[in-house]
């Protein structure tokens, strides 16, 4: 599989060129986003999902994603109708130039699905799993034929919009497969981050877990409400984090002395805060408090409108960020 790409921003850019189609196996929340993204970049997509009504749901999710993708720039020939739905995972993988597996996050289900995909996909085709939790080396044990082309390509919801994708090779993944996968995702306008060692949750979910852990603890200790925690992030550092990561932001807060100055004068108190962080357990009581807190926060909020506005602002932010070459 080879992937070529011309400039991501603007309309009418060249299609991702590959011999064959992209296979989308598992067409739920995440697979639906991948399918829309692949189609918007001028690929043919062959999808499989055994659930009742899966094809209609997939076509509907592509239809809903299309305006935002069109705004970000469709490739020449991009067409939501270049989507074919098949009755089996093997048929979707047969002749594919790239396989993106997004089936259920259960080890047994992944085992059956990956074995079938590994048997059916051309041997040189990368087989990427969207798995949030399973390590690629575990996934490779499920693929007896060509484990060297298996790796994790972990996206973020909504996966047709969020640029980040974590590329995680397993112990047996060939370097050329990693390079090809990074090229492929880059050609789709994604921003791949290569994870250099396998750890549960890869990188970004661990970072999110660190924040959730303290958020849950603050709720449990009665320090802040769920709504206040969300406001504290979305109206505070979250605004900066969408533009520059937490470490460059820390560097900037040191003024002319940069990161060294920040760590010199804020490092010791930060160490005390880190030492005081909570280690909550998701007990039934805490779970109930978190669910109730979110319900209270969203009382009176039109959630459909909220999600539509989130997606529209996301597209605008992504467009603007693409124009500013000064951001790392
Ligand atoms: N939801 C997220 O935020 C998120 C983010 C990143 C990665 N992921 C990962 O993406 C994968 C899919 O998650 P999701 O949230 O889309 O789940 P989901 O439940 O929305 O979708 C899973 C789909 O797989 C289908 N399926 C079941 N058996 C199958 C089979 N044998 N072959 C093909 N499809 C089959 C189901 O019918 C369902 O539509 C998981 O591995 C998950 O860890 C999820």
C-alpha cells in the first residue's frame, strides 16, 4: 500500500493514492468516523459490521460527518457513495490497502476478528486496530499469519475530526509497516504520534486518566462540583491546551527563563500538590455522584445543539491551527 497526499487544507486536494480500498471493520462510533474520513480523502471503503441496521447507521453517520469534512477540504473524487458494505470481515479485508479494525473492545471478540482479518488481508497490508486498551503485542498473538503488519492506530472521538492518532507498534511490528501507517494517516490530515513503548492506555488515555483521577477525587472530597471542575478546565487551561501542550504552556509561564525558571520556582510546590493527589476508587457511591453531577451540569442544556456547536467550533479551530505554521 502506498499513500500520496497533497496539502491538507482547502478543497480539491489530491486523493490518498493506494492500490485497493480501505477496510473499515466494526462500524460503530469510531469505525463510522474512520469511514467518513477515508471517503473524504478519495478512498473507496469496504465496511463490515454484523449488527442489525449497521449499514444504515454507518451511511447516516457518514452523511452527518460530511459537511464538516467538506469544510476541511474534500479530495478530488471524494464521494460518500464510494462505500460498500459486506457480509463478512474477510470480504472487507480482501484486496484492501489498509485495514482499520474498530470492533468491540473485548479480548475474545478482537481475537476472532483479528484472526479473520489477518487471514484475508493481503500480506503486505497494514492491519491497524483502534483498540484503546489492548496492547499491540497482545493483538499480534491473535494473528498467526502476518503479525509483523499488526499495530495499534488509536484515534480520538470524533475520529473524523480530531487529528491525533496514536501509532503503537508491538514487539513484532516491522519498521516499514510503522512508517507506512504514519504516512497513510498523515495523508489523511491526521497528526500521528508514535508511542515508543507499549503501556496500558497508550499515552493520551493515561494523560486523561491522570486528570480524571484527580477530578473524581476532588468530587469525592467535596472540594468542587462536577460542573465546577468542567468549568475549571474548559474555561481555563483547556483553552490553552488546544493550542499548545501542557509542557510548552509551562515553559511559557516561566517568562524569559522558560521551563527551567518554572521548574525552579513552581517545581517544589507542584511536587507537594502531586504528593497530595487522590487515588479514588470508582465505588458505587462515587459513580452515582459523578453521574448525578453531570446530569445537574447539563440540566436545561440542549445536548444535540451542544454537540453540533462543539463540532463546528472544532472544525474552525482545526482550520485556524492549520494556517498557523508557528504552532509546534
Ligand atoms: N469510543 C471511543 O471514544 C473510542 C476512542 C478510541 C478508540 N476506541 C476503540 O475503538 C473500538 C470500537 O469502539 P467504539 O466506541 O466504536 O464501539 P462501538 O460499540 O460503537 O462499535 C463497535 C462495533 O463493532 C461491531 N461488531 C461487533 N462484532 C463485530 C465483528 N465480529 N466484526 C465487525 N464488527 C463487529 C458492533 O456491532 C459495533 O457496531 C474499540 O476497540 C475501542 O477501544 C474507542
